[in-house]
C-alpha cells in the first residue's frame, strides 16, 4: 500500500484504502510541516493560476485555492479517477473553487506556460519516467516562476531495533519496492538536469515513537512479508524482528524516522 500500486489506484479492488492511507499520513505533524514548507516555497500570490500534479485526495489543491483567492485558479491533476472524484468532493466541502482533471504527470494535459506555480508531492518516486514528468512540469510553468517537488528517501529510514543487520536488510527491501525509492536524494540532481534555475532545498524528518503509527505509515509488516516473499529473510527471523519492535513499543522504547526532501527551481 504505502509503496506499490500508486500508478493504478483505480484498478485496485480497494481504491478507498489508498485515500485512507493518505489521510493517515497527513495526520502526522511532520508531514503537515513537509506540506506547509512546500506550499511556501512555491511563491504563490493572490490571483495566480497554480497546479498540483499527482494531487491525490486534493487537500493541497484546497489549500492552494485559498492562497490564490477568488481571483486565482487552483487545479489538481491525477492519474486516478478515484482521487480526482475525492478532490472534487473535498473542494466542494471546503467551499472553494478548484478544478480537478485526470491526467498523466509525464504528458500533462495543459498548454505551455499556463501556470504561475506547480507542485508534485510523493508522486515522482512512483513514476516510470520521473525526468519526463519534471520536463513537463517545467513546460507548463511560466518562466521565472517555481516548480516544487517533495519526496521521501526510503534509504534514509531508521528503525531502532536490536537486530541491526536484519533492519538494514529490511530497509533495502522496503526501498526496492518503490520504483525510485531514493527519489528524495535525487531531486536536487534531477532538477538540475531538467534545466531548473535558482534551485532551493529543504529537508524534513518525520518520526514516530509508536509502532502502530509507524506500521500504518511505513508498512513495516508489509515490508517483512515482501522480504519473506523475496527470500531476503526467513519467516521465523521476520516474526522475531517484529516481536522485538512490539516489545520495544510496550516499553516506550520504539523509534523510527524517515527523511523527506523538498526541491524547488524556477522555470527558465
Ligand atoms: C502517494 S500519492 C500522493 C498524493 C498527494 N500528492 C499527497 O501528497 O497526498 C501518489 C499520487 O500520484 C498519483 N499518480 C500515480 N501515477 C501518476 C501519473 N503517472 N500521473 C499523475 N498522477 C499519478 C496517484 O494516483 C496518487 O494520487
């Protein structure tokens, strides 16, 4: 869930579970900070026309609609009909005017230079061709205005476990099940390669001291199942590792953290 299937939410037997997952992630203070910083970096002004690519359930489109005000225009685009429908619902509930469209980040359905600011959150990591998407984001952004991308870096995951070797192995499995599991650290370079100017970077560390929260957001049990399926670990050691984390949680000793990176650049 946290890693796979994001390119085909509509084909899932449980599309609502993706929306539920996004809600759980958004509930974390550190994720709210991640989102807030990215919105600030966009340099949005009242009256602007702005775009959120891979907008998911649409909360940031609603936030952008408030930032640009009545004279502006906020647009969300997502590959998934389920997400676009949820975005429309949330905008209506929030009483803001915003448009949502189904579309591919790698071939955006918009004219050149049609937006004053563009963002893409936790989506580049899942795309077959993230560089093509960045070139598309640059194409639709007006010269001198900003494109902002944010992604975690799954290679930066830390989990305080007594079994360090097993933890390292599981973190590798975890990252390998995302198309671009180290997108966070690659954003700076990819923005440069895509021709963005005046690049800026911000870092956020999300942490959890609760096994239940970390499991829901990071998919710890799911990763263990994947590692067993991949043959990277045996089921007995897998259970032992998870039991160790649960025991740590009961003793108030559980800790996990993940780094997220935000990169912004001006369209030339
Ligand atoms: C992890 S979610 C992030 C959603 C949202 N940006 C957020 O931060 O809450 C990834 C989103 O990218 C969308 N997505 C996946 N592939 C896409 C593509 N090729 N073009 C546009 N959106 C895509 C998914 O439908 C999903 O809504």
